[in-house]
């Protein structure tokens, strides 16, 4: 069982695909016109029911993309993956619905609504904007869970379609679980179904790009959506799952562990320094590296290049090849990667100057 509220450090992606009955993304990749970078590169590795979204996206037809973020801790480069995907869907004409899960943060992390709102604006929304998402566009709806009346009404209504036994089976809740926590997944189900309400244009296909730890919520949503089909006309939502970004130490990148993460509010110099501290797939000695080659597929540095820093597929391939051949050495490779990261952060800093101001107006 995957527990969405406890971070796992190691995920066996192959087994997950087999065990959960989710589908491999590679099977449908070929049908997508100009796929997002993270799709092409296998970072988005699986999905539920995404096949039906493809013609809508290719044809720029009516669809929505939705996701949510719990405002706790700081935004790091791992979170950027979601923004990159949202941007891609938005450019394909999708309606973007973005939930700030302040009720979940209250239930699961003890963060007050006031704090949640502040963290959301300062850490998340300002960075979403700085990373290139125009959250003020008419085709976007950003909301705080605690302030959305439609959302809370929908949560209450759909709660009738599930019961304690189902939530216990999915999340491992027990009799000591507090009721707010018990309610949190139901709010998330409502988040996912919200864009299909008449107020937001009525039933439509919705895709939810998330990390695999969120799959329990997706399964629950799909189940409840089917039960409400007649009453609301809901279409069962689709989802995609991306890999986690590995932390600098080789474990999962985590907001609460500064040694594992590069935060988006850090300075370009700090980001550069952190890249240089990252675990590589290099060998013990220079001699060995030259003889055996490095292991890019187990290297945090290479992962940064794949996820964030290199646009050209050819260039990436040649780094992979040279690493395996032992002609590229970790010192040089790290220095170059650190420099690219610093440049990315320098650009971000410039954008952040205005983006906080815009973010502050979103909930007025
Ligand atoms: N539970 C998610 C998290 O822990 C946040 C979230 C809330 C969410 N509502 C959502 C994610 C709807 C996807 C869809 O980060
Ligand atoms: Fe990683 Fe680069 Fe070293 Fe290869 S050469 S193991 S990609 S740091």
C-alpha cells in the first residue's frame, strides 16, 4: 500500500505498473503530437486511461488539466516537474484548475489556513508564475480549498458515495484517525471533479498529472465519479504518473530535508553549490572510471540534465554515451551541470521579482 502522507525514499516503478494495474506511458507516447519533454524522456512513466485524452489534446479540443498542492514547506526543483507539465497542457488549450490544498495541510500537517495561504502565495504560486504559468489567464482557476463553497458542497455530497471501510482499505485509516484527515481525500476527490461542474462549463475530460503516491486518490475518484455519473454526468478522469526527482543524497528529494533538495527560493550560487554536492554514478577512482565508464542511469547529475537542464535530445544522448565510455569525467560533468543550474536560477530570480506581487493578487 502506498501512503500518500508518508514519503517513501525508494520506489520500484516497474513493479508498481504491474501491481496496480496502471498502464505504461510508453505504449501511447507515439500517438501524442509534440509530447512534453518529461513524457518523451520517460519521466512520466505510467497512466490511467490517458489514451482517451490524446485525440482531445492533439486536436486542441475541450479538456481540463487539474492538480493540487499542499502548502507545506518549500517548493523545490522536483515540484517544477508538475509546472512543466501543466504548462504543456495549457499551451495545448486545456483549462487549468489548480487547488491549494490548505484543508489537507491543516488535517495532515497541522498548518493553519492563514499559514497555508501565506505559504501557497509566497512559495508555490509565485514560483509557478516565475516558471512561466500565467495564473491570471481566463483559462485558469486557482483556489484555496477552504474558500471554495462549490468545492465544499461537492465534497459533502460525494461523501455519501463512500464509507469508512473503503477509506480504510485504500489508506489504512483506523479508528484513531482524526475526522479531518479522514475527510481530506474526499476533498481531493472533489478537487478532481470540480472542473466538470456546470459552473466551470460542465462535464469534460480531465487529466491529473501527479506523482505515483497520489494514485490511491485517483482510484477513489474514479470509483466515485462512476457512481455519480447519472446525477452529474461526470466523465471518469484520467491520470499520469511521473517519477520522483532523486535527492542530492540519492534518496527522494524532500521539502523537509535541506540536504536532499534545491529550493526554488535559493540563490543561484547556493543552487550551483548544491549541484556540486550531489551523488554521481561515477566510479571510485579515475582509473576505474576510464576503464569501466560511469553509470548515468544511477546518477543524480544526469537526472538533473534529463529533467531540467538540457533541451536537445542529441546532446543528452552524447553525454550518456561519453559517460558510459569513460571519456566524460564526473568533475567536468558536474561543473557544467552546476553552471546550467545557476543559469536557470538566475533567470528564475529575475522573474521572481514580479511574480510574488502577481501571486499576492490571486485571492483578493
Ligand atoms: N494531496 C496532494 C499532495 O499531497 C495535493 C492535492 C490536493 C492534489 N488536491 C489535489 C493533487 C488534486 C492532485 C489533485 O500534494
Ligand atoms: Fe554522472 Fe556525469 Fe559522472 Fe556520468 S560523468 S556519472 S553523468 S556525473
